[in-house]
């Protein structure tokens, strides 16, 4: 088993899969936009691969350059730990995590943000390796492993309830980063679906980690807002969008208009 460190100088001309968006039916769509990847390397992102038949890699970046709504100066932020190989004892995952920690031992520590369903699945793995359940926003959990007890305390930048997106006060705003062809395709499909439902839609590209942190989305690189209210960070098809809109409690979202909604 060989660990391979990838950065702007070592990646060559190959592509890297955007594994969290992967679809075996259209593999050419599910690779990172190369310009996006090179820009992230310029920000200090590192990827470590294991030379297995299927994808196995960890991706991390200085926390100041994380495209997530976090504050963690001097820490290292883990974007992904992906292992598609059979790994029932989590040896590959553990090897990747240990290598990332060793490479960043002079930092204040490690931070990772997981969706709650992923945290429920991987809770024991991280807790057994010294990570602490540290902070929460709706749908997400922050885990922290401090290397220096006197270091700053990581946090989410703002509670989601306090974050609004003012770009489109009377319609749908979709904020996104130019990560892959698939993301761009799906965003425009969602735009058409929302417009078919009668919404005005604005697409707003985020270009920097700072813009992503201030976008109001817990995911950073993608978010959907309705009249400034955060709705979802997920790419949705027509059925899911219709179910999402139909599930909204408009009385709660717009208490000042309750008498109109009731009427």
C-alpha cells in the first residue's frame, strides 16, 4: 500500500473524481473542474491517495481557506475522507487520517464538519481517534481534535437562523461554486424547475472561501434560499423540489403575513 500526496506540482494531467457527486453512468461529468482544483491547491489544499483499485483519499486545507462557515484559525480542515474500497475494519480510513494528522502536527489541530447522518454512521471511528463532538448547526456536526490545548476554540461562523441571503428578497437564490460540470448542469436544471413553479431565480457564484463562509449555507459551496430563508444544500430533482416547497410552513417563515396566508 502506497500513500501518494497530490498537490499542484504532483497531480500531473489526470482528473480526480468528485466522489460525493459521483454517478457511474456519466463518469466524465463527475470530476472536479480542473481550474477549480488548481485554485484550491494554490490555497494550500492537499490530497493524499492510497493506490487501491477504488477511490481512497483524504483532502484537507488550512482552515482559513475552508469553503465552509467555520472559524478555526491555525487548524487544518478536513474536506473529505473517502474510501470506496472494502474496508470493514476502517484500516484505510485510519491510515489516511493518521497521515493527515502527522503532516499537520504543528497546526492547532484538525477540524471536520459532517452531515448528521454521516456523523451517526462514523461517530465511533472519530471519537476513538481523539475527535470531540464540538459544535452543531441544523443538519451538521463539527468534530475537533486539538493538538494545542491553549489554541483558539473553533466554531461555526453564525447560527443558521441568523444567516439570510439578501440577493433575491422575493424569489429563489441558488449560490454555488464552480466545482464540476455536473454541479453546473444540475443547478441550471433546478433553476428551470423553480421557474416552472413560478419563482424568480437568481444564480450567484461564490468565488472565494470568504464568500462561501458568508453565503448562509452550511455546505458553503452550494445553497438554495427562498426569500432569504435557507432551504437546502442538496441538489434536487423535480419531485424533491416539489416535496420541499410543499413541506414549508409559510406561517413560520412569514409570521408578519400570517393573516394573508390563512386567508
